[in-house]
C-alpha cells in the first residue's frame, strides 16, 4: 500500500466553517449575501447551522498546495462580497446574542430547502443554538484500493489515537462567556467576558462542544459496515421521549424538528470521524453506504487555527495524511463498549487538560499511559508513513512537517492552544474577543491584498448566478406538499438497501 502510485492517489478536500462577524466582534445577523449565490446549490459556498455561518467547500485534490490554493481562492471571493463583515477565525464563536436571536440558515421555499431549515430548528430545540455556532475544519480523505473494511479499521484506530490531534492542533483554549450564558461550564475566568482552562487544547471538542446526553446513549460500533449501519438506523428510527415532548409541529403548525427520533438525519450524529459516500440526488447517506460501501473518511476534530489565513496550514494537512495512513496500516482490533467509553474519556481529558504536565490517559490494552510517551509512540509510527509519502512526491515536506509538529511534545508552548493564550495575555489583556477580532481583521486584510485575477472574479460571479438559477428551478419543480415530503424522506425503508 506504500507504493508510489497508490500514495500519489491520495485525494483530499476541505470543508471550513466560519461565522460572519461585525467589526466590533459581534455576530452578523444579516442574511447570506446574495453576491455569494444560493446556499442551497452553490458548489463551494454554503451555510452550516446559521444564516451567519458560512461553510466553504473545496473540490477533491491530489496535492496539498492545490487544496489550500482553492480554499484561499474561495476565501478571496467571499471577502469581496462581505462588505464590512469579516470571517471569525476562531472555532469558538464571537459575541453571541440571545439564543433565540441566532438566525437559522434558510435555503429558499422548496421542500428540500425547508427540510434543511427544519432540521436546524430541531438542532436548536435539542441542543441550543449557541452550541451550533462552533466552527471547525472537516478533512475528507481517501486512498485508492481501500476496502470498506479497511476504512473501518482506520476509523477504529483514529478513534483510539485521535486525541493526539487535539494536543497538536487544538486552538480553542478560551471563549467568550456569551457562549455559556446560563450554563454550568466548569471554566475559569481569565478576564472580563473571557473564560478558559489553563491547559486546555480544544474546548470545542470537550464537554462544552458537540456533546449530548442523548447521543451518548447511541452504542455505535465501528467493527463493520453492517453493525455501524444498524446502530445508526436504530437511532434514526427510535423515538426519544424528550424529543417526543417537543413534537414535530406546534399546535399552530410551525415545524419544530424533522422527527422525534434520537437522530433526525444521519448528519446529526456527532463523531470525530465519519465513514462517507457521495450520495445521489435525494438519496439517504445510510442507503448510499449500505449499497456502495465507504468511499472516503471525514475527519471532524480539527479546530480553526487563528494563525493560519484559511484556518489550516500545509504542515497540519501533511501530518493528517501521515496519521491517517498510520491508522489505515496498523493492526486494528475490534472495538468494545468499554474501549469506546475510554476513547471518549481520553478525548475529553486532552481537550480540557492536554498540556498539563504528566497527564495520564487510558490505553485500551495497556492500562494507564502518559500522554507524552504514547504520543511519541504514535508519531514514531507516522514517521515511516511520512518517509514513504516523501519518496512518492519527492523532497522532504512530509518528514519536515512531522518533525516541526512533533516539537510540540517537548515544547507545549508551541501548541496553537498555548500560543493563543500567550498572545491574548501579551497584547490583548487576556481578552478572547479582542484577540480574535484583531486576528480576523488582519486575516481579512491579508486575503484582500492577494492578487485576484479578473477571470477568477468572473468564475465566482458565474457560479453564484448559476446557483441562484438552479435554486429557482428546484422550487418550480416541487409538486409535493411539505408534510408528505417530510414523511417520505424520513421513512425507514429509504435507509435500507
């Protein structure tokens, strides 16, 4: 699997979420800019949970520089349409208004558009809207010739060792206190309106992030596609009492959620990594996986790096490539409920305390282990993958990236999470909002200063116009009332093969 042709066949794509923020550091409450086209149909620019939360999507690329180049171009196009707004460069949100004021994303009047919005209304009902404003990087990755079983083996190993990525790349050790208004949070106050934990790496991936007592009850096994699909279908089909109490509609007919099941749709399942397949129009993701197998994997635990113009840099991507290869090629015993629980505890421990000297984690086979010792063992395994990738591509870019990032084990102050706290202390009076506002402004200026050829401007104008025309076509073609559409979409038989 380490032959040159196979390694050159690695394909990668990036999805990057960012809030639109005002110059003062508050959330922009304006609609999705018309100049960016239709959030329903644009291939590269959409919204995530909120109308104020952009999601930028690259195509699939063979080269690290190519994927970063396209992500940069998409940012350039966005900034030219944002007027005085900027993209918030932290995973943890800017100053937030009252929960009910955070605008849910809207996609038009078609059934599929309404379903997307109702799903988001349901997320707000279930978890609160503030939690949905967290932003991150999703890294999509594939390697030629890997079977569905091979991808599930890699996923199991990723879930065992993925805490290392939180230590190396986590960049959310602090947050604005508006995010946890009226919530028990367990954080320490660092300054007015700023809360933190002194050794945290990624509050986004900890107990305050995408967590849910309801979802904690889902016993998802990653031992094979059949068990994975069966456990997800059960969660998508089983009514959950707290959500039954909310109901699908109010007495006045307003939709509150798509269903009363534990999960409304597949995407509601929060996981650090997902098995994925490109779906056909109208197809359920679970059906696509069952029918055609795993096509690629989606890594979901990367924070936005406020020191990188587009939220992620080349070193991080190359380390991810080597890490994923290591997960794919290492022995991968079947998981157990006890191990899955230990993996979750390790994730929370590293998210909250990852840079704490002497931190101990739970190894599924060898008992308690120091984070530093275990991390060095994993990185030593990744070194062979980096060397193979360098041999395939020519040069030493992968080995050098791994070496630079590995220095963070001996020098925790080099971790993005530590750098965030250090710069906040040095220049911004420990204020999270003041630091990220400054960094967002600097990033905006840097990206607007880059050359943006006329041909590129015309391309994005064309994509925007075509997306709006496609949205209008979809709306004109609707022939089913929304309730019938909703019932058809969530029907259990549509998840089967």
